[in-house]
C-alpha cells in the first residue's frame, strides 16, 4: 500500500506533467471508482476544469482544480495514477481516464479499493475526513513535543499508535517498522512507556526514514509505481520490513516476526529495546 513517500512521489511526478492543463473528457470504465458531491456526477463536476496544483495530506493526493474544486485520490492497496503523453488504450484494470488538453491520466486499481472523490475545496479543508488526520510528519510543526502530545495517555503498543492516521498522518506498515528499528525501540512497547529521549529518537527516526523513502522514490514491493510508471528503490534500504528470518543488517541476529495491530511486524530483539 502506498504510504507517505510513495504518495509524495506520485504527487511530484504527476505535477510535472499535468499542472495548468484542462481536463477535457472523463471516461469511466468502472464508475464506482469515482464519487461526486451531493447528487452531482463526478464527470459533470470535473469536465472542463483546469488543474492548478497537486497537494498531499497523509496518504491522500489532493488535485486542486479551478472553481474551488478538489479531487481527493486515495490509492488504498493497489491504486495507480499514470500519465501518458500520447493516447493510450485502457488496460484491464483501468477504471478512469482523464483526457487532458495534452496527454491522459489513467487511474487503475487491481484490487478496486482506491477512490477519487470530487469535493468543494472549502469543505475539503473544514468538513472531511482529512481534518481528522494527525500532523504531517515532515512539516516544521511536527516536533518531539507534538509526537508525545499525540500519543497522549494511550495504552496502545507503539506499532498500533503509529499506524493510526489520527495520531500521525502518512505512516503504514513499512515505514512504522523501519522507524521503530532506526529509533531502537521494540514495537510492542506501550506509548506511555517512552522516556523523553526515546520520544526524541523516534521523532528523528520517523523523519529520516520518510525522507529517505522519498529520496528513493518510494518502495515498490508489488504494485506501486509513480506517475511515469517507474518503480521506487527504497526496498534495497529496508532494515526490517519484509526481512523476518533474515539476519539484522546491524548486529546479525535473526529478525523476529509477530502480529501486532493486525499487521505483520518485523524487528530485531537485540537492536530494539
Ligand atoms: Zn540487530
């Protein structure tokens, strides 16, 4: 599933091609992939609009259109947005084609969990699920104090708390396991058990792991591709995620696996305390 670094990479690669372009036609091959607003159809709202900028909030892509409209795209498991400069025939899992004044954007999704919703921009800021998201981990406002405050008095294991998008936006299974390894903290620890120094280390680890993920254009285990159809390369830098039973790259100890918050969790019993 695309997490913050993957969605940020899609944002950057898509913005290079589509900024300032008008959407001339919408072709729907699986209409449930799109959602309109209060009885207005997605096609009616979006056709003829011009793309102004592309933003990101957590794992959501926000495509800003003129006339105060925003498309909220959530890739979920296997959603992809691809830009093609020339006309491209839709493939088996292409659900929506946005024909632009130059080129096309195809939204495809094998598992069909991804969605694109058209919503008036003011509501997008004040009235949608987006406002319930926790802070952006790479923004200046995100400090160790904020992280501690977001944990609050919860008794949750760290793994569960960091996966919760209301605590912090954008992290999923890959970057949570990698951040906890980098911080040297065991994922089963309760959030209320961290010392001040551990909160500081975790904050640093989250930021550096996410930034490294963006620098590598994301992690491509299965379906993730950027808007140019390119894979990321962060999987080469993974220390724990997907490596259970293999030796720790730091100490050589065999990495352990357990199920936590419903997700497979990999960690090193020697490097993480
Ligand atoms: Zn180790």
